[in-house]
């Protein structure tokens, strides 16, 4: 009996002490342009912007060196969440649908990004979303 109990304890320790790994969702990046494809941050038109989650908590936005905006820490959940983007140019709503990552590690993946509420032109570029605000 002692040997069986010891075997289970050792087995539990070896299976629970594996390497922890986590796959964060890919970042969501926006580039805001006008109808002439000019970046609105670069040309000084878009000066203030923020985003809030449906529960009214703000999300962190980071401006990149090439004047794109990264939405930080979004998509790490199962289901759909709604967001509102506010700026001095235009406000719009969007939702992010995410699910658990199906792989060797824990994590989440973004399955779908949907823009709603206003008629804005959005193009899914390679790695970011180009949004025409004017």
C-alpha cells in the first residue's frame, strides 16, 4: 500500500511540474488613415484617442514608431467582448471574439474582429487593420 501511495505522489509531482507555457493572443493593431491614405497620427489630425471595454474599463493603447495603435491585453478570454474607440476625429464600436488556444500550451486566440455602429472603411492588412476615419 505504501508503494502504491508513493508511486501516485511521485507521478503527480512529475506530471504537475511540467514547463508552464502560455500563448497570448496576437496583438490587434490599427492604422488610422484619411481617404487619401495619409496616416492621421502622422499628419496631426488624430491627436487624442482611447478605448473602453463594455464594462467601462479602459484598455491600454500604445502608439508605435510608425504611428499605428496597438490594443494591449485584449482577446485573453472565451467569448465576445464589445469595445468603443473614442477619438477627436470619430468614435466607433467593435467587438472581439476569442477562444481558448487548442495546442500544447494554455492560451487564447482571436477568432474574429467586427466593426459595428458606423460606416467606416476597414481593410485587413497583413498584421494590422487600416481604418479610414474621414
